[in-house]
């Protein structure tokens, strides 16, 4: 059974209790990750990993203290995976809805014939996106590669190698965490989705750690379009390389568990 981490603010006991009820109903235990409340951080603490200059270069508005806190909370979960040298962990935000029994999902992940870095177990507000490649699994599930990684970090499986690489790649950040995860050519961490998703995001709840708002300063239309075009081109080639790597790994009968070549090789 993998470790399950629930990111939760100390000021949100009701959300923690709801998380516990849902997981306990399936006989699952978890560990609480004390979420970072960006509103309580000093400017120096906010800037320990967040870069205003990188944000201005790569994103269309400054991140709120809540978004920075959310990012730091996920980095805290990744750091725990690395420090404990876990094979992988399931990282949940406390607004999840557990829709399906996790036992089949955990069995399928354990039986994957190749190493992986990240698997999305939910998508932001149940959004969909075209699938570029898929691997059939048991119990009517599929491991898929979307044409672009799904947004949202409500429920994600992160491997040791994935967490280690993400920590290194995001030591300085300027975008929201789920947006950075989509930039797989920068992080060198590519992600699958496991369908149907066992988790959904509770759309009726506003994320506690993201809710501290900031004035959004829009970039010029042209600047934003140039950024979007560049990302689309980079994503196209990175996703194609990821698919090629997955096909090669799936077909290789001599694949061993442990460190493997990164998807972009």
C-alpha cells in the first residue's frame, strides 16, 4: 500500500475530517501534510522559491500568496517522498472526492511494466482533453498520455524519481504549480493520467491554500500569445518524445525496476 498524503491547512479541520471519512470508508489511512499558508509568510519566505522576475517572464499575472503557498505545499509533499525514499506516494489536496475504490488503481500502478514519474488521478473540475496515446490496464482502466498534461493537482501519484526531479526543477518558480507541471520540457518530468479517474475535485469548495487573491495584471495580448505559441510547440515535441519512450518501455521485455532513462532521451 503506497503512502497517501493529504495537504491540509491547520485552520481547516472540517476538510481534514471529510478527507478522513472518505478514505476510512475504503479502509485507507493517510498522513496529513501541513499546508503552507502563504498569507502568513514574510516577503523573504515568499521569495525563497518564488521569483517575481521569472513570473514576469513566463506568466501573465503575479501569483497570489495563496498560489505560492499551494506550490510550497506540494514541494513539501515531494520532499517527504524523497526524504523517506518512498517508491511513490499519492498526494491529495483536501478538496478531493473519492469516486472509485482505489484497490484496482493501486494494483495497476504496481503492475506497470515500466518506471514512471507522475500519474494524474484527477483533473481540474473533471475537464477532458484529447488523448494522444493509451495503454490498456486491467479492471477496465487505461493509462493515457493526453496531448497536453491535465491541469489541477487534486490527486496525483508521484514516484521517488519524479519527486526528486521536480524538486530540482522547481527550486525557483514563477507559475502556478499545475501550470509548471504541464511544462514537461522544462521539468523533465512527464505525466500520465489513469482513467477513469478515481478522484474528482469538489467544485463547490474553494481551495483554502489558493484562495488568497491578488490583483491580476494582464500581460499584453501579443506577449501572452507568443508565450502560448512557444509552449504549444515545445509541448508537441516533448509529448511525442514521451509517447516514443512509453512505447519503447512497454515493448521491452528486459525492463527492470529502478532508475531508467528519462522520457526525453
